[in-house]
């Protein structure tokens, strides 16, 4: 039973446009959410996070939105750049443990 | 230095072999983690060490034996593994056990023959 779901295995966008990656969760005990990105042959690297008491967090080109009532979060990347092409994982935290989604492969085309 | 290093990058072992995976960080982090990632699946937590003591074991079979010799080093000893144990093993660390922001190594790709 997957508690963190990323229903889009892949997403392709044009350079300069907005990328929107989505994530749904089922466990209402999750109190912290993170996005990581992963390049081939490297470990996942932290991108941005949000606490369950907030609904938005912004860091440069990256914004994470949290809708607790819908148990949904999204990552917006504006403007998208070719170097953003990677696998993006949605993670949720509870009791000091992280649960990963399956990841979404983002391809930004020049 | 914000790097977590893991050795070896690749490992092939037979079911009767004994081998070890190593993980190192020099960020002064006090929590370290082992994850297992099967193909096309997300990483799954195996073990958590807090202040060099094992704090979480996610019901991992005893053929996997973690060890934390000091605050910078984490080992995973492997013995009598099965082919289904073939996976990518990721190590991570965080500043303290309560921090969700974890730094990951590149992983060790393990193949059990």
C-alpha cells in the first residue's frame, strides 16, 4: 500500500515554461514534506521542504504548495531549465521516518 | 563538505560470501541511515543510527548487519544473501535524529548471484 503517490512517471516541458510535479499522500500523520531531485549515478539531493502547518514555501525558482484537506502537494519550477532534467521524488515524514514516492522523470527540452 | 560517500560503487557477491558496504560523512551529522531501493521502486528505510546507536530496525533479516564504529562511519555487513537482495543500497545522514533533511550518498549497486 503506497502512502506517497506520484502518479505521473514522466513529464516533459519546454525550457522557460512552468513545470508542475504532483504528489498525493494517504497518511494524515505525515507532518513534513520534502522534494528531492536525483541525477543518474548520484544520490537524491534535497530541493525544498514544507511543514504541515504551512501551505506554501518558496525558494528561488522552486515553490511547493501543500493542500492538507486534499492530501496533495505540488512542486512548481519557474522558469524550467534544461539542467532541471532529473527524477524528482516526493517524500513525507512522520515519527522521524521518511517515506518516498516512486518519482517523476522531468525532461526540460531546450 | 556536504558529501556522503559510499564504497564500493558496485558489488557482485555469491550467496555464501561475506561482504561489507561502507558509508562515510564528515558533516558532524549525528544520525545515519541505510535504505534499500529495488528497481523501479522508491527507497525503503532499513536502519537508523542515532548518536552511534541503532534506534530503528525496520524488521530487516539478520543476514544484514549494520554497524556504526564512530560518528562518521556506517557499515552494512552482508552474509548469506539471496538473489532477491540485489538492489541499490543508499546511505544517508542528517544533522540530528529529528531532522527530516537527509543527505544521501550515491549508493552501492549490489548483485547477488
